[in-house]
C-alpha cells in the first residue's frame, strides 16, 4: 500500500495563511502547540529562527528540511524521522513540485503564534 501526503480530515482550531500555504493549529495545551504546516507544491517557508520557541518537527513525504548553522539541507528518510530545532537555530522547509502538498507535523514548546520569530 503506497502512502500519501494528502491532507487528512481533522478538527482545526485555527488556520494561519502564508505565501507558501498554511499552518493548521490542532491543539494548544500548557505552552505546547500542535500544528501541521501545509506547503503548496513547489513552495518553501522563509528561512527563519525563533528567539524562545523550540520545535519538534516531523516532515512527511518528500519535504526537504534546511537547518542551520549555515542553513544546510539535511537528508531525512521519507516521513519517518523527527528532529528538534532549538531556539535560535535557522530553519526552512521546502515542498517538491508534485501534485500533493508537503506536510510537516510540528510541536512547538514555548511562546507561539509567531511572536518570537526573528
């Protein structure tokens, strides 16, 4: 059975539009926010870092992660590797130009809603 990164149906607390797609906020509990980043095919997030927030990221499918210092691409097995991005570390995600959106499951710890983005 072939896996797909097609967006499943689930309850969403908030949708945050971006030039590259959208962030779906699924849950906020005690300083932890559970999100799904939905990147339109062929797009990428901006290269950015957070002053306070740490993030646990789980890219799904062929999404490429670019993580600092020096913002180097890192190779991840197809949808099966989680990694932590500490506060202050530059990072970016890029979706390949396919027919399906790129998805990243993201757990954020600390200040949320983009308030600490540098």
